[in-house]
């Protein structure tokens, strides 16, 4: 099956849209993460390839209406104590449904325009009983958040990915419950199919909660390296 193009919230445009950006001069941070979703990949992938459903599993994320230009635009609200910051982004995705992969090119900016980010990567779903979600890519951040992103961005991404995977698993369960058994008695008319929910998992992403999980991730990595010296 030929690859298809689409996009996702919180990320950025393809090379055809990419312009020189201050983030291009920032340090490139590699991102290699793995997580699991306790359902077969053939059940999870159809949901992963729907940007609206993906956005609904990211706390604080909102997807803007499709403008028909091959890009998906969105925002994510992050709560820092009493303050709420809004980060906006756009992304282009290329799906290969046969291989169950998605190539992402993304760009983001905070609400004040002080920090900018570029990201690219490959997402792959595999597994017959349990889905292994693999993400391999890189990102750069320029501006006030650059130092923090370079030092802790990977751990924040890991914590956010774990929360996303948990929400995606809940979504799979909801969809499985909504689908009647194959051997059920035929109905006079097929049941209505629920429209994809665009409601985010939470109105804001709690920065304090996310940073705490990121800190725990950093500690696990730190002590893991000490226990297994090269």
C-alpha cells in the first residue's frame, strides 16, 4: 500500500515548508524511546494513524481544524503552578500502513515566541499480542527552554510517552467494547459508529507531575548506569 501523508499536533512541517530557523543552530538531541500498549498492533495502528485520536490521548493537546494543506496544527496547554502556558505547533506525517510506520517533521513555538523547537522522527508499531511503540528521532530547542530541553527533554518525552500509551490503551478498550462480537445476531440496521473524540485527555498538562516523572526517569537511568558500568 502506498504511503499516505497527514500530520499531528504539537509537531512541525515537512522539508518543503521548512525555513531557516534559530532552532537549527541549537544542539541536536537524539530521542530513542520504547513503550508498550497491551493490545495487538493491528488493533492499535488504526487509532495511531488518526491525528484526532492521537491528540485526544495527549494531556492538554487540542487539534485545530484541518486546513487541507497537508499540515495539522494544534496546541498544548501546560500548567506551571498557577500559570498556564500555551505551546503551538504544526506537523506533517507520512504514513506507511503496511509497515505500520509514520515519519514526522514538526515545528513548535511557545505562546510568547521566546522558545522554538524543531523535531523529526520515525514512529513504528509492531507486535502480534502486545504493541511495541518505537520512536527514533531528534529535536532541537532554542531560546529560554534550550538548556532545560538539552538536559531533561528526553526524560520529559519519556514520561509524556508513558502517559500517552496509557490513554491509548484506554481508547482501544473503549473501541473494543463499542464493536459487537462477530457471531452476534445480525441487527436490522448497523449500529452507529462513534465519531472520533477531539476532547483532550486533560485540559492542561501538569508540568509539576510530568517533571516529577521525568526526574524519576533520570534517577533510574543514573543508577542503572552505576549498576552496569561499561
